[in-house]
C-alpha cells in the first residue's frame, strides 16, 4: 500500500481516481487546488503525487517545478493526469519534472499500472541528489 496525493479541482474526477486506486490497495488523498496540494505535500510526504495540469491557485506544471526544487520533496514521483492532449503539453509537464503522463479519459487498469510502475521505479532507483547538491 502506498500513500498517494491527487491534486485535482474536479471533484467527480477526484472521486473516480480515488476509488480506482483504493480498490488497488492504495491510500489516496484528493486535494482541490495547487496550494492545498503543496501544503499537504509539505505536511506529509507521499509515496507518489498525481497532478492535473489545469488547477486553480498553482497550475500543475508550476506545482511540479516547486516540488522538484524543494530539498524535502524533490524525489517524489509525479504522474500527470490531465485532459490536455497535445505533445507540447506533455513536453511541458516532462520538462517541469513529471515522471509519467496519462491523458483523460483513462482506462482504470492503465492508471493502476502506471501508478504501480512509478512506485516500483521509486523503490528500486538510486535516489537523485537534492537540488542544492545538483547545482555544485
């Protein structure tokens, strides 16, 4: 079981993703905007974050950039789950630091598979250097 935070301003989508991942054995907290998500990430570091690109307060790409620069959060795996479909949007998310990108609407099995792959990758990889050490 993993602790997953999902930043999503659409409550119906939040419930759907939460139910899908709960059925797969994960604990899932849904946060309604980028600011709430950032506060929650800082309060309790999850095993994985799922982020929508279009959110109020702080956009998904900005949230990812903030997380990647934070010495306490930088190594959280991040999956983008969004309705944005263009290759350019995916490139923006990946350039910001997303580890995966899934388009809505999605197949529940695909979401669970991607989540489990990112969690396994996170468990087995060599931890990257914190942001302050990468600049040296």
